[in-house]
C-alpha cells in the first residue's frame, strides 16, 4: 500500500469483491458520500474497484472498508496518491 500526499486531497483505489449491479454501486456510493471527509466516491463494478477522493486522515479508508463489509461486499485497500 503506497500513499503520497500533496496538499489536503488524497485518492485511494480499493479492490472490490461481491458487488455486481447498479444497486450495489448506488448503495456503496450513497453511504460513502455521507462521510464528512469523502469528497467523491466512484464504484466501478466492471473493474472491481472503488475510487475515493478524501480529505483528512487515512482512517477514512478503514471506515469505508468497514461500511462496504457491513453491506455484504469486500473492499481491500490498493493504491493511494495525491490528487
């Protein structure tokens, strides 16, 4: 897992398992956007990944993986970079 910061906004790509439909996409994106630190979240079920742009500490990613897990899917942190 690699992280780079240049300013406040960061981007993380998470590997996604178990999400296969637009309802899955909507649910994950909706829950992610409720988080204060999340600037944007995009789920690509075809590529099996979640892309998150966020401000603040990296515990945001842990909380997103927890939410995704509670929804019945699995998200694994992949790569991080600055936006």
